[in-house]
């Protein structure tokens, strides 16, 4: 038997010019213990799960000891937060350790989230408490299992230290893995500094990482590729009733991954105006607003890329606008694929779009649970979600007339989503030392499309007492 091995890191982001980051070490923590390790993901990344769970591994996952080849740094970026411009954000509570090369030539960036203050921390302490770490772990891994591109959770450790929030909370660190951590806001940072050389280097990095079929200076091709990837992503969110909560441009990933799980949640009863985030007073990032906000974010990327698209500004603006105009049909196509599949329809036209919209309208009027309505199409229980089940019956006549593939329905409509009230419960219990619900949620949510006898309580929407109306920011 070979002994478990420490991973060998590299860090290609660290070879970019120094103005892209601040190189620094994590702030050590007093008493790290492993909360959960994602052994499946470790294997996918070519990492030794036994080593990660060992004392030496936990020292790495807590930031106390850096692995060989790591070159830790905090990335700088900017962004529009709720529409307001922040010229410098950056990793205020995270460090990129570097990357490991997994099987299949995949690069995995490894980041510690909650690793202590950096020059980008502004007023923050650079730490995370157990709650947001649990939320991000559960939701990001569920997203992956649901088939949605996302950053991943490799591990969670508790730090043995207290973090001050509204209360004294147990500190924790999430190890996040992703194909990169480059955001629309990263491009905005260099564009706002009129740093065309920086933009060019970032574009080269982003294309190499995410769109390697493109020529390394093809800014327009890159813009189109990001637009397509993000249209696909948000259509998938919509198909699951997912609300990101903070679709700021710094939380918009250029590889089309879901990133930065803060006050995010899956809807229970369907309501297109649904908002969870306590800081989203005006519904800017409501469920139904997400596609529009996405175009707004992509327009910020387009405008950042202009100097790389064409030296002639008028021409650059013209082709960038044309690329943005493509969004609407890309998104509609993706939306149709998602929602037609949810109804068991292979293709469709205007009549099928109306069919979906009629169902959604009826669901909203009847406070139907989003997940259980779609899941209930296969076994006839969908009608129970409606205050007036005959409304569903009438709709279902038009639906069955189209001969839906009943066998395919359960592959497009999950039985399990990370219900917000279950996450809140898991957090409350974890804070008092009981991690069992957190582990159970993680385990069940690795197979969200399967019926799992004995786990039915995790399918249920919240009771009036359990209902979580707001989710606070993920710090
Ligand atoms: P997020 O909500 O994760 O999108 O973060 C927005 C910005 O606030 C990013 O620049 C974060 O690094 C920063 N930030 C969030 N929480 C903290 C914290 N506890 N300490 C320092 N910076 C933070
Ligand atoms: Mg962020």
C-alpha cells in the first residue's frame, strides 16, 4: 500500500503580472477540524482523499500549512454591486492556493474561503462562519448533482475560532474548487484602469482555461462564448427555481459557472417575483428578473472588452452590440430545452411555450410548490399542489394531448432540492454541534433525481413555522 501523498500544486495565475493579485499567506487558525471531505471530487481532481483527511491535509485545508508548489494569492477584481460601481473588490476573505491538474487535462483552481484578511477585505474580517460554509457546501454540490455548472466544494473545516457576526459564531473555511475564479468583474477592473495590456493577459488566461478552441486574442469570440455559457446557465437556474440572490458582476463567472453562494435559495411555492436576499430591497435579483440582469452583466463584460475587440471604437461597439443581441434567442432556446424537457416534450414551438407559461401562471396563482409540481407530473400528484386542483386538470388535458414522454419526466424534474428551511435547520443544528442533518442533506442531494425511501421528509416544503423568508448575506 502506498502512503497517502501531499498534492503537488502549480499556480498559473501567479505568473500573470503582479497587479493581478496580492501574494500572501493565510492567517493561521487555532484548532482546525475536518467537518466534511468530498472524496468523489478529490478523486476527480486526482487528489488523495486519505491525505486530505489526514492531519497534514487538514492543516492545508485550514490554511495553516501550504502544500508544495502553492503560491497563494488574493485576486483583485471590481464589479457592479446592486448596480453601483465598486472600483476595487477582490478576494477579501479568500486565497487562491494554486491549481492541481486532474485526469483529462483538467485544471482545478483551489481556493480557501474564510482564510483571513487580505488587502481587499475593506471593512470585513476575512473570515467565514459555519453557516455560509454549510450553505455553500450543500447548495454548490447539489447544483452539480442537478446538472448545473458550478464551483465545487472540496472540503469544509471548522477553525476552532470564534467569528463575530450578529452573535459569536464558530469559524469555518470552505475549500472551493473551480476551473477558474475569473469573473466579469475581473475584466471590469482592468478596463476601468484603462489597462489594455492587463486586459489582454487576462483574456489570454481566460481563453486558455475556458474556451481553448478560440484563438488566444479572439475577444469577440470570447464575448460570444461567455454570453452563450451564461444564457445556458441561467436557463438551468430557472428550470430549478433557483435564485442566486446577488447577481453582481463580480459574481458572474466567465466560464459560465454558478459562483458565490451567498443569500441564494431554491423557491418553494412558485412566485416569479420571489426574492430571498435580505439586502435586495427592490427585487433587482428576483427569480423572474435573473435573465434581464444577466444581459445587463454581460453588457458590462462587452464594454470592458471593447479595446480588445477592435481598435476602431465604433466598429467594436457595433459588433459587441450584435453579440449582445444574440442573447435573447440563445436564452430562449436554452429555456425551451429546459422547460420542454420538464414537460417530457422533445421539441416544440409557440403552442408549447404557451403551455409552459400557462402552467407557470396557474402555479403562481395557486401557490403550487415549484419542485413538487414538476416532479408530480410523472405520478399524477402534481394536481395536489394547486389550491384549486381542477385548474391543473384543465391544463393537463392540453399537455397529455401532446403525448409527453412520461418515462423521461423524472430525469428532468428533481425529487430533491436543497430546501431553504432544511439548510437553515442544518446550520442551527451544526452550530450546536450536531452535523448529522448537514451530512444527510449532502448525501441525499448527490442523487436528486432518484426516489430515496426514508428521505421523503427532505422533499417536503416548509410548514408555516419553518418558512424562511429571508436569507442573510453569506458572510
Ligand atoms: P460576495 O458576497 O462573496 O460576492 O463578496 C463581495 C465582496 O465582499 C468580495 O470582495 C468579498 O471578498 C468581500 N467580503 C465578503 N465577506 C467578507 C469578509 N467577511 N471579510 C472580508 N471581505 C469580505
Ligand atoms: Mg463575490
